[in-house]
C-alpha cells in the first residue's frame, strides 16, 4: 500500500487542524463545524488506540493506516487519511471534502451513525435533535469497532455471511439462540469459575443443537459473523474498560463536541451494551445478525477469564470462536436428544420455543397477506439520497431474510428534510435498505390511477412532486417516476428544495 502523507496521520492534528477547520468555516469555506467534530472524534480514537490497542489485542498495529470516509446528512463527504487523493474530493489542510451533491440546509442537532469497517471505514451520519450527552463518546467507541475490522483485514480471511442474510428464520433457530444468550449471561455474571464454565458448556451445547436445525451453510455463516463482529464489538467494550481502569485524559473537549461527556459515563455504556444488548437481542425472533455482535463479544470476555492466552494466534488458526470454545472445553457433545432435556430443565426451552413458533406463524400470515394483493405496485426509492427506509409503523413489523421486512398493519410514513411520505393502514413492505413498497388491492378498489402534480419539470426529474394513491401520499422536492408494466418506481432525488 502506498505511503500516506496526510498530516492527520503524522501530527497531533488537534488543535492545529481543528483551528484551521474553524477558521475556514468562519470564512464560509470548505470545513464546517460538524466536519471538525468528526475529525476531533477520530483523533481521540487514534490517541486511545496508540495507547491501548496492543492491550486489547496482541499485534494490533495498523490502526494508523485506516482511512475514514464520512457521509453527512446533507450529502457532503469527508475523507480522512486516504492513501491517495480521492477522485472528486478537494484537499483542505490534510483532509478531503466532496460537496458535489451537497444540499442546502443547516445541520443543527447531534450527528451519530455507523457504517462499514475495514482498512477503509465508511460512516453514514444522521442528525438527532439537540445535544445528546455521551453521543460523542459512543461514536469514538464505534470507531474503535470499525478500525478493528481494519486489523482483521490484515490477519484473517473473512467468510461469507450471505447464507445467514438469506435465511428465513425458523422457530428452533430463534429459540435456541435465546437459550444461548441466557447461558452466556449466566456465565458472564457468575462469580464462581466452575459454574461459569458450566454455563459456557450450556451455550456450546445449545449452539450445537441449533446447528442440527439449519443448513450447514447457514450455521457456517453465523459463525463467520460472530467472529468478525463479535471480536470487533469486544474491542470497543474492552476499550471502555481500559479507559475506566486508567488515568487517561482525553484531549477532545465539549467546546468542540458538545455531545462528548469526557468518558464519564462509560460504566453506564458498558452496562447498557454488555448486559442490555445481550438481554434484548437474545429474544429477537427475526434478527439473526445483531445477536452475533453481543454473543461473540461475551464469548471473548469469557475466554479471557478462563483461558487468558487464547488471543495469541487466534486469527492465524482459522478457528471460529465456537470452534475455539469447543477445543478449550474439550469432551464430546451430547446428542441433541440429551441436550434438549437439559436445556428444558435449566432454561425452560419448550416455553421459549412456543413463543417463537407463534411469532413465526404470525410472520408467515403477514407475508401471505401481502402476496394476495393483485393491483399495481408502487416503490418509493430513497437510494439517491442515501436514506434508509425506516418508516414509523402502525403496528406489527416482521423482519424477513436479508434487509427485507413486512408491515402488515401499515405505516404512518416517514419524513426526511422536505420529503414526506404519508402511509396507510394497508400492508407495506421494505425491499432492501432504501425502498418501501405498497401494492394496491384491486379487489378493494384501491387500484385506481394516481394523482400526480409538480411545479416544474427538468428533463425526467419533477420538482415539487406530489404523488397520491389510495394507499399513500408522497411529497418530494425533486423526484423521477419510472413505470414498467405493473410497477411504478418513484425515485426521490433530493431531501430539500434548492
């Protein structure tokens, strides 16, 4: 990889670069206050890793090489520490900014968000109202998580998670996942080492039983995600512990980032993340991915406790966390016919299975309800403005495989800038990250022609669009309509009017 010459990597950056950022913002030039905040958060992350990375994981030495790409709510982009000047970005004092798609309108709240990690981290920021105390601290720990993925790219080969993303969850998978989470919580909270190991055995046996109910490729994909996301989550949680146990003093100030709490609330963070996430995620019927984060992280802490040297050579071994647990625990795994009675006695397995089975039946009925609708289909597509399709719902919501979901009771809608979608009580679905879909019920008389109006036309784009059907009304400052056979797609092209 080419050598990096960015001042961000080779100098303290703060206060020099941040003062430059504020000076430019005051002149109405490239870097604004929110860009300066993200640079400050990132530099605090780098200082922490310089001090604690080796203690978190032996050999973690490439955190200074990671590039960050930030996308702001107004579609402005910020690149920090790229290996070469990115195409279309303008250099400003060691960072790079792309404003080609920037929309008008001020950002007034706190910016938070996530994204994808690796040697290049991509963060998509969203605005939440007001000053959210502690949000800056959590973003820093999230950046630790994403930068650990950069370490993984150096020391391990990532397996595919496609089979898990495409798997339609069954009751046994969901129920045994919940039992796994209960066993992990017991092991984490247990003071006695022998009893903690007994609960870890319960986790391991429940995991092996679960594998008997799913295709082999789904089980392998789940273990891949648990390694990748579990160890990265462990890195962020372990960083919080190390900060609490040290006399580390941050340089990031509340004057720059009003949402930064100076790491004074890390104990609450750890309680919410470790115990809270584990408890909440284990009971989710239709989310096979989120629990991999907390389950994998807790496995790391349990391995720390019982087998302190386990991290040495772990990634090079090619083992999954579950395979390592099996190796360290030793002994044969009982047959499923013996495991399930044990899980019933210790965790109430049958009651848990019944609850998840009822949820699966309800989900399948919701899917069937949508499949029976035979009218024209309308797709509200938010991809051009990079906005996730997260509507306010009117009732039940079921996640399907991948990033699809159904809303059998309908949606209230969503609002993004000047974009406003008003939904209805008829069934909707989410198809992918950015698209909401409504199909008219011809039998109920819903399949009538939409009412469409706009203020101006610019090529194929319509400015000031108002699109009304029997099931929804969409208002968008700029949009394009494409119709093919029985599907009409409305592509939203801007959040705000110019």
